C-alpha cells in the first residue's frame, strides 16, 4: 500500500533528531504559532492525495482503489478544485456548489460531479489548519518533531496523535476523508446496531516552513479498528472471510506491539502495524502560494448560480 508515501517520497527527506534534543513543550508553542499564522491567510493553492486500504478488502483478488488527487485554490470565500484527470471541476461558495466537465457550463450540484458521479473528498486547507488550531492544548501537544524538506524548503515537521473522541471530532468536522471500515459495510445488510463503534487513531504530521512560518504540508493517517461481535461473520464472494476466530491471532499481534520498543517515526509519522481489523486512510495535502490574493475569476452565469451579487 503506502502509495502516497511512494509518490511523494522525493518531496520530503527527513532525519529524526534524537528525542532528548527536542523540547516538545516549546515545539507545541511553535506549532500553534504556525497554525495561527496560516489560518489568517485568505488565499492558498493546494494539492491533495487520498489513499485507502480497507481491511476487509486487503488480499482479495480485486484491484486496489486508485488514489484520488485534487488540485485547487482557495481565495476568500471561493474554493475552486479539479478532480483527478477527467477534467472535472467544482466550485464552492456560501453553501452552494457548482460542477462542470471539460470546461463546459457550470451546473448546480450537491455532493456529486457534473455527470452525477459521487464527489470525492475536497479539502479546504485553511479550514483544516483552523480545526487544528482550535484543538484543546492537550490534543494538539506535539509528540515528535524533526527537520525535513518540502520541495526545496527547509521545514520542521511536528507530529500530533489523537485517539478516541478527540479523533472522532476532528474527522466528523471534515478534517479528512473518513475510512468506511467494516461498520459501514455491514450496515448495508442492516446489522449496524450490532457493531461496536470503531476505534480510531489519527496521526498528523504538520510541516512548517522555516522561512515563512506557514504550514506547507499536512500528512494524515487514520487507523480505524473495528471489532465484530462473536455471532457476526463477513464474507466477500471469492474470499475475504473474516470472523472472531481471528481474535487470538489479532491479540498476539497487539501484544507484540505493546511489548516492543517505543514508536519509531518515519518522515514525521509513527510506524504502525496494520492487522486484519485495521483500515487505513492516508490524506496528504501540500499547500503553496500562501497569501496570493489573485481572485478566482467567475463568469456572470457562475456568479448568478452561486447567488453572488455584482
């Protein structure tokens, strides 16, 4: 898996400092300053890449889901984004959304592309930064910091980890795409009420430009662990069977992790083991052109559809 990591590896070359050389309390303060500085911007361009690894689909004889790439720009209250390589564009403003394909006419849409296909997750990087800035100090505490590079810029990579309700709140607020996991898949069969709530661990690496103090990259990994009750069994045609008979093996894996050394970090993110109950979503957002005040040009038709005056 790790397709995002492979694709973006040339962009970030980080070497971890020894833990004793990092003042984590001071790092937390510096991170908060960078978040506040970045959220105050009124414009930014961005590229996001989303990759998913569903636990129940892992190892099945079906091709993995393609990564989803979105390129966009936020300027004032407008967000313009292009989806993948199919010439799909969306324009969001004031609770309304327009979509078009191949440079055609803009059309009013909600949660779908111009031709009706589902709308992939479209990040608002300034909102993402704002959500991080508004976290309680205990949830925003830096657990690791290291130097690195994003493109040609020297950066400091700050790492935070959230779990339980804190991770849920950030995901529910739209910080990044949410991993479906077994809970949603079994819901298709009407068994949702039988399943316990998945356990979420959310690791976030925030790269801050040493020269400007702005956030230039947000790397997120959401690990979602779902536990099936003993009387529930899932099987996908052609394989992929999973039930509580795997519980003993999973427990052994977890005990091995618990008894091992402290977490190791690679390019700002903890290295965690994936088991057959853990689904993973990776979301990588690179920010650029911070503060570029060039407005997004809109046709009179687009402005009318969005309900904008002037």
